[in-house]
C-alpha cells in the first residue's frame, strides 16, 4: 500500500519582510556583514509536514548592501559577483532531510556567478500568523556556510603580516516571511 503525498500549499516570499544576510572575515580578525535587498521566490509545503517542502529563490546580485558604496561596487564587479553578466543568485531545493518538530534541513542547488554547488540549509520554523487584513503569513529562518572561492569569488589580497584580506568562509543567514497564495 502506498501513501499519498500530502497536499502542498504555495507561498511567495514577502520581500519587504525578509532578509538575506551574510558575514565574512576581513583582515582575518573582524567580521563584515551585508545583505541583499531584493529577494523573490516561492515555497511549497504541507501544513505541519515539511518532508516534501520545496523552495525556489532568486536574489538580485545588484542589491548587495554592506553599508559602504565603494565596497558594494567592488562586490558587484567582475572581481566578485560580476553582476553585469550574472545578475542573480539562485537556490533550488531538491530534498528535505532530518525533519524535527521545529526544524529541518533543506538540501538544494545554490548558483552564484554561474557555478552551482550542493548546499544544506538548516531551517527553523518561526511560526504562522494572520495579518490584520486576513492574509496568512509564515516565517522561517535558515543558515549555512559556503566557501566563496568554490563559487568563483576568488579575488583577494595578501596581507603583509600573513593571511588574506577577505576570508573564504561566508556565513549566510535568511529570515524569510511568506505569504500564502493557495
């Protein structure tokens, strides 16, 4: 006897209430944080059952913001994201694993600068609520760490005292609010 897959509900990312952030070491001693201001996408899952969850997310590379315009321009350049030729970063999930009561792991393909690698997002279920206008909302948080050089973000500068200007490990954090569409 086969078990029928649960009925999935569709949600869209509420960009005005969501944030994609990152943190990377600078000079090997300090942490620089930034964010991408433009994120869109869809997520599907069954009420109370995340074993079939699916996400398709797009981030506008030109929306990078580290609170320093010269650095942001450099990050948009060919030295880093090459936003002129690769205007988006994408994440497309492939499977869910390690489902718990309030968390799960979402495995998928992250594409940056035309290079795709498998990543695992540690997802926390933050909650569900109706807004004052009757719209159903959901919130999730997620984290992962990637190697920026694995995605072709290889620019760096050697430090006189040893080490490098920009660290390789990038911590990514997402705080996403969703709007139920079906």
